[in-house]
C-alpha cells in the first residue's frame, strides 16, 4: 500500500493540490468502526508473532467491520473501490478458512524467502495448487517487497482516488 500512497501524493502534487488537505475535506461517518477494526487487525499481527496462533474469526469480523464502515461512506470519492477490494479479500478469507492464500513463488520474487517456507503472520497461509479462484482472491501479484491480491490493488486504487480527488488546490497566489 505504501506505493499506492506515494503515487497518490506524487499525482496530487503534480495536479498542484495539497495531499494533506484530503483529511480535512472529507468527513467519514462511523469513523470509530473503521479505527477499531484496523486497530484490531494491527494487534492481530503482533499477537500472532508472539503466540504463533492465528485468530481467523477475529480477522474476518474486523474485515466485515471495515466493509460496513466503508459502505457507510461510499459516496466519498475512492471509497467504492476500497469496498470492492475489501469484499474480494473477505471472500478469499471465507473460502480459505480465515486466512489469505499467498503464492510461494511471488514471495520468493519479492525476496521474502523466510516467509516462503512457512507463513507466520496473522493473515496468510501458503497457497496450494488447488486454491479456488487464487487468481482473483489470493495474494499472487509481486510488488517490490510484498505480495498483493487483486483486492489489495482495488483498495490501493481507492486510496489513491481518495487522496487525489479530495485534496484541495494549492494556493499559488502571492
């Protein structure tokens, strides 16, 4: 996602817009649902690292929370893309026992050799050859130093649109 953010900032600046203003230009409804859902997802990463247990049901519920929170804000530019991506990622989780299938080949291409032998984070498991709809629902797109799913790409496009389309023009008068 960091590359989507960077690209959004560059495009926004090239359009003579201030990328920091998008935050004040939109007013999310139900922001607490989004903040809590994302906060729990971040916590799950640390819990998994420490305890080596995956809490798939909690992950699925937090993604449902994100989808509900985003859907409530679907009129904000870019958010519909994020909803579509989150729904694809939720479908992947539901079809794969609560964790995202990730391609071992894509992990190797991104230099994540240690993860390719055994995925230890809270969201992923190695993709089996027979994973259903892996090309739509799994993490198989190598992107520099991490692996993306088509859902992640849609979320990234949504984040870019959110920043670009909701940023104010810079004041260039002197």
